[in-house]
C-alpha cells in the first residue's frame, strides 16, 4: 500500500515536471491542480475571475522575478560589479505606486459584478433549508414537506485501513440532497450547534452555517449530475467526515423522487404504530446508533474520557428509563449532546434507546416502544 | 586612566550562574532568552506539524485520532504564532534596537525582565493542556465560538489564561520598545535616520498595544460565556457567534502584520549590506510600513467573506483589502531596486533575505487573489489558504528570522558561523519548504478543506509530496540547532565590522558586543 502510494506520488511529481517542461500546462492534471471550474453560470464567472487575477499575478511576478534574477546574475561582486550610488527617485516611486493601483481597479470591476450576481438570491423557484449538525447535514424542502438527514456512509473499516478504500471514499452519504435542473434554488443555511460551512465546489461558493442565524446562497444547474463537497469550517472532531452529495435531476426524475420520499415517510409512520419485539428494536437500534451516536460515544460505547461520556455502564443507560428517554430526546444543554427528538422518528428513538440499554455491555433488560416515545413527545 | 579602571569595575561583565538569567535586566541577556525560548517553541510547534503531516501522508486514519489531530493543528498554530515568531522578533528587538540607536539598554529594563519571564509560564500552561482530561484546545488557532465555548474541553480555561499572560508580555514588550525608541536615541539619531528594522518594530509596537487588549477582550468574553452565564457568542441567549469573529479578526489581521513588519525590517537591513548599496527609497519604505499598519485595521473582515456579511460590507472589505497590495508592492520594488546595480555577494544571510523576497512575493500574490471576495468564496478554508499563510509566515517571517540570526550571530557570539553549513541549511530549507507548501495550492484549489485529518482519494498524491517536503523542512531546522550551538562554542573570530558592506552603530562595537554598549552615547552625524 505504502510503497504503491509513494511510487504513484513520485510518478505524479515527475509527471508534473515533465509536463511543465513540455510547456503543456499540466494537461491531465488540471482537475487536481487548479480551481474547480464547476457547472453553473456563477461558478464559471468565479473561475474566469480566478484565472484573470491569476494571470495578472503571474505576469507581474515574472516581471519582478526576471529583474531580480538578472540582477543576481550580473550585479555580483565576483563579476566585478561596482555598486551604483542611487538610492531614491520620487518619480520612480510615484510610477510604481500608481501602476499597481490601476491594475487593482481593472481587477475590481469584474470582481464587483461577479460578487453582486453571486449574492443575488432574489426570485428563487424553490427553497431548501440546510442545517449543519455535528457531524451531518439536514435538508428541509420547504415547499414539499420533505426532510431528512445526510450522513457519511464510508465504512469505518475503510477509514482505519482494514479494507481498501472505494472510489468515493469520504465523499459518499446515505441520503444525498436532490434538486431539479433549470430551477433557481435558494439555500437557507443555518446550524444546530457550532459553525459549519456548506460547500459544493462545483456550485462556485461556500456559505457558513451559523447557529441562530440564517445565511443564503443560490444555484441553478443546467445538467443532471452528481456533485460532491465537504464541510469547510472546523466543527469539532468529525469535521472531516460530514460530506455533501448533491444530485441534480431532470424535472420528471425529480418529481418521481419527491413522490418516493413521501411514500417512504408514510411507511415510517405506519411502523411507529406497531408493537416491536426486543430483538427487532436492538437490530434496528444498532444501525441508528452507528449513524447518530458512534461518532462521539464510539462504536463500542466507551466514549472519549473527558470529552464524550461512555454509554457502557453509564448511570443513564442502565438506570431509570424515563431519564434515558429524556436525555436522548431533549439533549443536554451546554454540551455536544443534541436533542434527537427533533432528528429521529419514534421507531428509531425507541430502537436506539433499547439498543443502548441491552448492548454495548449493558443489560438493563427493559425496552421502550415507539408508542411510548410518541407519548413522551 | 585610574578613573577608567574604576569605571570598568562598576561596569563588570555578566554575572555567572542561573540567577544571571533569572534576575537580568540586560537587554542582550533578555534578547538571548527570548531567542532561545522562540527556538524551543519552534521545535515544539514543528514537532506538532510533523504529526499533522504524518497523519496526512496518505488517506485514512493511521497515526492519531481526529480529536488529537485537531488539537495538533490548534496548538501548532498557537505555538508558532505566540511562542515562536513573536518572541523571536522581540528577541531581535532587544538585542538590536539599543545597539542600533546608540542606547545603553532598553528604557524599562526591569519590566523587560518581567515581560520575558511571563512567557515560559504561559507557554508551559498552554502545552500542559495536552495532558489534561479531555485533551487540549481542538478548535483551531482562531478558536471560533461556539466550538471554543459551549463545545470545548475543560482545558480551554487554561488556554484562555495562557493567552492573557502572553498578551501582558507582548504589551509590556511593546511599551518598552516605544519608550526606548522615543527617549533613548543617541544625539543626532533623528527618527528618519533610524535603521529600518527599528522603524518597522516601532510601528509594530503600536499595533501590538492597539490589538492585544482586543484579544484579551475576546478571550475574556469566552471565559464569561463558559463559566459565568453570559451569552456574547450564544444565539440562544441573544448573542452572536459571528461577533466573535469580528472581535477576533480585529486583533487577528493586525497580528499577521505584527509578525511580518519586523521581518521586512530585517530584510531591509540585510539586502543593502550585501548589495553594498544604500536601501532604495528609505522614506517610502517607512511610509509603506505605516500605510500597511494603518490598512491592517480596516480590512479585517476579509477573513469573513463567507459568514453571511451584507454585500455592501463584502465590497468595502474587498476594495480595502486589495489596496494593501500597493504598499506591499512598493516594498518589493524597493528591495529589487536596492539589489539592482549593486555589488552583491551571497553569504548565508543574503540567501535567506533573497529567498524571503521571492517566496514572500508568491505569498503576497495569493493574498491578493483571496482578497477578491467572489473567488474567496471558493478559496476560503481550503489548503490554498494554508499554502498562502505559510508562504508569508514560514517562507516569509521565519526565513527573515533565520536570515537575521545568521546576520547578527557573529555580533552576538563573536564567532562566525560555518558558511558552508549555513548555505546547506538555506538550500535544504528553501527547496523543502516549496515541496511542502507549493502543492498545497493545488489541493486547495481542487477542493480540499483545511483542518481535516483524512481526505478523499484525489488529494492523495500531492499530500504525500507535501508531507515528504515537511519532514525534510523539519529536519533542516534540527540541523540549524546544530549550526547555532557550533557557532556559540567556537569558530572563526568575527571582527567588529563583520560584513564588508554593513553600516550602522551596531557594527562600530566589538564582536562579541560587550555586555554594556554605548554607556556614553555616540554622536550620529
């Protein structure tokens, strides 16, 4: 593994140098060395502006470096250079203060128009609320009554190296955000706990998710496709593990997806009225636990001492059922413990609580039904 | 003759033993203490960087867990900024400013002792958080609320206290420098005759006095939010998390100039010496430094383009920010013009200074790119930013510090460093730092966020190259430790003048500089 990666790295370094030498500006490497060009009108504007400023910088840089290098080669004592005595010139100073200023003005014009377009969220066709959680995203379709969480699906074995890493390592989720093409979509971005930042490079922007405040951004896609991004603002331990997957669909496919989501919601509601066996609850609870709890309390329930308490042997998970239901549903103010009552449905809450009491080294022996959770709401 | 002997007995040399260092009020001793403290912190912070690069060597979690990784990025930043770069600059100021302006010592020598001796305690407290339950601070060196308040480990209160103490130290150091520059100049040393290093530090000291209390304010607000029920940064209590960023960056942006302006000063001393030609545009250099310092107060929110600022605010901060390119460009042009038609030699200090000009220019250009608000929407919080600020602070400030050490160490120790080893150190560092940080531009643009312990597969190759460069760069600084110790122990004896082209009062005294210099003020023509 190591030797292979090293060889690949050296090959690519060599490859980059060879390509540079050939004057072939990194052909084949353009997707890993330059700004993502993106798929929207705004992202293209941002890309063009990036290239404009980049080339201005390159031209000035080459000019300055050329003078420096010429001077280093020819104005050496060992070449017999005698020092000149000039040490000031107001004219020169004025010239090289004015020219950079004018160059900046030239840059500022397209920068201003691009910024105004990027920030113009008026006249949107639909709105999706994006909420950051430690460490997942929640999407609420404000016009459709659809709401779901989106969590990383890369298995722990791949992260820890006991399984080979798949193609979409760390950029795959259970429920991607799905949007229609040819619609102006406004994103309302906020957070439930700390500051996150919602970033899909192909859209051309990122926007911070600030708890208690709502920021906005917009996009309009023209081609169906899958676009991947990541949380961009440090948000705690698993900041690197809360990716974004956005799927753009044609209007017909999007309508079918909406119908499917609504059907699934109805099935969930029906399941909540049934009485569940303990084994079924524990089985379902394990997957709910791994998705929602394991990041902090760890897959084995041991927690991280001093940061995240253990579930195994904890007074809450082995004590009074009502207290356990309360902390899972309502969270604990002033800590990272979230109020899962607002995030999970009755079945999942009942399942995960039952799992915590009867697995992970605990054996309270009791269980809670979805109907009990409904009553506790 | 007999009076002279009595006089000498009173002005004896350095006392011996440990208490010399604890009780010293001598600017040279205190300068040495600052420089050694900074060097130790550079190695501690560097070791943390090695942990970071080891974890990022390949995809997957191999070396540390994500929480500890965040602690490493946080502590690396804090230690390098507050423990390595800033104290190193104060060390240079202590050694050089009195000698450069013909003063016998700093204006406030006892306070000088205190402002140093706070540092080891603050530094130890900061590092000790690593061993506390729950681990050290893991919220980034920018410690954004509410991650650093509601969601932070218990050790955060020790971090807050350490920052307060570091602030006291910096403010006292700054007061001392201003008092020294204003009151202790030799007759004839007018302000506009001062060496540029003195000028840049004089301006930096005002920045420090202006913004360190703001930093103290923001950590105090954190302290009360955490422990006394206030809600400055908690929306649930009527506060605003973004307020934290406004207050922090009002400190944080001038802070980056606090680190780079004295570097400009060091480079502006070295280049004329080895070009054997006066600094081009001395007065425009002074004005450019002052302009940069002024602008630093009114551009800070360019760190916050993605926080949801109103578009008018974004436009203002974009225009103000890109304006900084003008005085910065003037500085680079002036250095270039100083070298132009000089009679240059390339001893080790000159190599570092020229390396600084090249690499700082690259860092300056990426800074300009990020000042453009719409493109910053893509660059923000990616490795492009990491590459940018390491080009200006590692290839910039650190290169200037290393160059300054080579430049003045003959004056400090009386011994020449080994030229061959110095050159090896430079080329080793200059090549490896580019292998380390240049690829980070690529992965940042391609979409890799900063402060992540693991990454998707398309970033694997460049991360590995970057890590290899990182290990080489780290090793080069251990080599530097060896060079410094070797120079202190012995070497070719340095003359008072040391460098053929050097000008200034510090070169008129013997090498090593006597324990007390300029007890009688020199006359500056």
